[in-house]
């Protein structure tokens, strides 16, 4: 190596050494750990998408150190906290309970049909709801936490809060959903037993359900999962045809006397 090359090599070495030093305030990355956004979602702090947004804004602290690098990992038992600005943002997020009528889709618009979110406006807020006044800001990022078929009615939850969405539709969700289902056809004791436990859809066994007669032509279904058109398909497997389906409860929250096409805010102290 020539004398002229040595200073260049030294400068390169200094740059490499400098780049290897963690930036001030950044939590060291644990290559064998878990993504911080995943840990935050698993702990119910927020959704993974929200976690990434908070990390980019420098609003997440791991073991007391600010994290700003997406993809940073940490030990599974790391202490993770949100900054005050993130907590304030979460406090402003709303969850809305809608009595979805037949003819509206839960999510994205489909040809000839409007999404249920188009019903969320000042004119359709339930008159008895005094928990908050409608604001157009409450529509930003508002999304359904679960589906309800276009030809079904009842309680539909729309939320800005990733914590609520994960609670209701996360893979490990155990929140009950209760439905009143009007049916045609004959159902014997064996068929009723199969509805409670023993059916499969799409090659996968369904979780145990609670199914009983509410009256001579209406069944009550209580499920802890929500496959596409699950109840209608379950009924078909035992020789029944569904002629009406209404969701009346999600967790501890009931539809109550909320009229079709109207909505209200989830109240303070009310939870699923």
C-alpha cells in the first residue's frame, strides 16, 4: 500500500466505524428479537400500521429509549411505551356503532351498492346519542371492524382505533357475535348438534358455536369467528335456508333500540 493510499483508507475506516455507532436516542436493534410494531400490536397498544406511523414520528420508546427506525427489533419482554402525542391522538379516535340496513356493503363500494360508511353523517346520528357531536374528522381512517353481508342487517362497528379493530377481528379474537337468524326447512336434533360443533368450511373445522331456537322459525347463533357468509353456509350444510339475518350483539355491546340506518358513538366506559 502506498503512502498516498493510506490516508484514504484511514478516512474510509473512520466513516465505516462512525456509521456503525447507533444514532443518539435510538434503541439498539436486536437481530434475534421481534419487530417492535408486532410487539405493540400483540400487546394491544395499537395496530401495526399505527405502530409504524408512531415510530416514524419518534413517539415510541423501548426501555426508555426513543425508536425512530422502522423494522427495529426488541426482546419479547421489552418495555414499550407511547409518547404523550400518540396517547392524545388515540384519545381522539372514535368508534361508531351502526345499524346497517340490507343493501349496503360493509367495506369497499361494489357495483350498484354503497358502503355502510356513507350512512355516517350528522343527519343519521341517533337523536338519543349525546356522547359526542359528529365531526367530518371522524370519517378519516374510519373502517369496518368485521363484515356484515349485503343482505344482512344489524350491528356493524366502524372505528379509527386499531386497538378496537384488533380486538374484534384479530386472528386470536375471542369476542362473541350474536345473531338472530330466520330460517326455512327442517332441523332435527342431530342437525342442531352439528351447528353447535362438527361442521367445516373451506376444509377447516369451525370453532364451537352456541346455536339454539329463539322461536319456532328463528335461531340464535353465537360465534367467535366470522368467515365469509358463515351462518348462511352452515345452515345450508344442515338443510336450512336463511331468509333473514340480524346481528344483535358484539361482545358486551348490544344493538338495542338503534333504528336501521342510524348510528351512535361508542360511549366512554363502554367496551366490547
